[in-house]
C-alpha cells in the first residue's frame, strides 16, 4: 500500500479493521476440528488456508465474487493414511489450491519402488505453524505472512519436508506461495510436485477466457479429443456438459512459454466481472502446466496446474529419466503468485501474454 494511499492514517487503531491473518478452528460439519486461517488483504481479495491440510487454500473471493471451486466434499480433516487407489478423491475439497506430491503426482500405481495412491500424500498432512507476522499500521511495515512445516515421512523413507510461507502486503490484492522442499532422509528421495489450482463460478462461467500460452497435447495423445482439438475453442468456458457427468473430464499437457521476464503466466478473465485472476510461476522451477476441464452439472470447474512433471506418475517419469531424485539434504524452491487485475491495460497485456 503506497503511503500516499493510506487514507486510514489517524482514523484506525486496530489493523483488524483493515485486514490481516486470523486463525480459527471449524466447529461444525465435515470440517469439525480443522484448523484454518482467514486472510484479508484489505484490498477486496480474501482467502482461507486449511492449516490441517498442508496449508492449502480453500475459498477465495474478490469483492462479492468467488474465485475458487469447492467440491461437494468440502473441508475434511487430514487423512494421511488414506492414500490407496483413488481414496484421495474422497478428501479432495477442491479449493483454490490443493497440493499434489511430494513424491508422486498422477494415478494410482504399484511397482518395485512401492505402492502409491492418486496424487500423493502431502495434501492430507497437517502443518506445524512456526510463524505468523501481522501487518503493522503504526510502523508502516504492511507485509504479512504465515509459515508452516508439512512432512511426508515414513520410517526408511521417503522423508520430505515442505516449508511453506504464504505472504502478502496489506492493501494489495495478491498472495505469494513460497515453498522449500528438503530431503531430510539419508538416501535419495523421488520428488514430484503439482499445484492443483481450481477455479469456479462466477469467475468461471460461459464465455470466461482461459489464458495460457504454450505448446500442448491432449492427455490421451490423440488429435480428436472432444475438448482439446485444433477445431475447438477450448480456451473459452462452455456451458455444463452431459459428457462430463461422473468421471467425465478432458486434460491438456502444456509446455508453457515464458515471457520476457522469464516467468510464465496463466489465469482467467471474465469480462462481465471486470477483472482477471492471474497466476505467475517460474518455468525453470515448474516446466509443465496442466489444464483440467470438468464441465459436469453442479461440478463446473477448470484447473490450471503448474508442476515439475505431467501427472503421469512416478513410474513413467522414472522410465523417461524425468524423475527428480533429491539427494540427502538437497532442497528445491518454488514460488507461485496470484493477483487480481482490474486495470484495462494490464488485463489486455495479460490476455496478449505480455509481462
């Protein structure tokens, strides 16, 4: 927040009147007992972290408009030992962010290296919160953040530690996710990561533009995919589709193009709402982007998912030589930024894929 725009000077004595971080525990429904943190940027952008689910992001709003897709499952307690088959779906609340990994991304598989369930275990593990910093309206230090440690550990391994910080600045409609993943075991550890970012109504609606730039192919590898084919406008959200009922879905694997600042950008623009929601990431960290489209009735969602690999599993990544193996003590850092664009020129620049 520019000091010149701090119109609250001399009129506000408690930062909570403007925004900040507030932790709480849910006391009803499927999420009873789950720790959360509600974060208000003071700029119309608000979101909720599920501290007991890897500090993933559930609801998110800009003004009166929802940004995230929330599944029928909603918020549930962590279930770190329900990692068989597709059990992951029974705890998949959607939300703006569900983290997939840290050692496996993709469908269930079983090989000589072990048995792995859909999209790995990390989103079903609670965080140990180690720091919360509130904005200080008196000193003018308006930065705020919350930091936690999330573990994917087992005797004899793998033992991976995720240090996650989610931050922002009071008065600015954005958030930044800073992740550091460290192999804390004494042997090499496989590592895969996917940020499952899920957008929902009203941001996602008929005519909403899905924005990304890069080379792509349909997950099924064929040219005649019902969504991802050269004759279909798959970057404009359609009406709900009967073909996407139940398990109906279509997916594109994208190798995103970086912009002049070496960053990749993707997101959505709904012209009827007057703003765009943008995601920025570093291609050197996250070289892949997945576009999931699931237009089922009452399950109307699209996701843009930066990742280290496509969600094809540890086995295929190993066969292709694309599986990351972290040595003992080695770490990888990742950064993902979300922001709201309301300026027409900035929105147009985003649509045209100019930084």
